[in-house]
């Protein structure tokens, strides 16, 4: 597992860990029943506190992405992938609404925004 922490991103470290592990699970790189690194091991590997790692795992457990077995550790659960896909769409929708508010505040027209989206969409395809 190759998690990356960006200390200057403004995103809490536990959230970065949570998001990256969630992505690994959703994309099937972590399989149901697979044992995750221990809290101490992951904290040591990332050079962060065990409290931060514990919080990331607890958040994942609340979302049904992992489950814990006392004395054994945290394991990948078998999440509802349709629900997770819908949650990702909802997140993108919320982010897009925020961006559109910023565009309006900047004085951009709908046509300006659509032109930007078209250009960026094409650039991402290559």
C-alpha cells in the first residue's frame, strides 16, 4: 500500500488516509477480508501519530468500509459499491455547485464556464 500525505494541502491527515484507503477499496486494490496495516505500523510508516491513524480507521469503520476484530486489527469490509458510487456523484455535484458560485462571483458567464470545461475535458482526455 502506497499512501501519500500532503502536509500543506489543508486537508486533515486522517481524511487523506481515509480517502486514499476508501479509493483503494472501491477500485478493488484492497479485497474484502484483507487485513490492513496495524494502527502503529501505518503511523510509523507515515511518520504520524497513532491517534491520527486510529481516527482514519474509525471513520472508515463508520462508513462500512472496514471492520475491526479486537486483538486482530482492521479488515476490509464488503461495501455497497452502488451506494458508494452514488456518494461520489453527490460529492462531485456539491463541488461543482461550489465552483459555479465562484465562477459567478468572478463575473464569468455560463458560456465562459462551458468553454473552460470543454477545453479542460479535452486536455484530460489526452
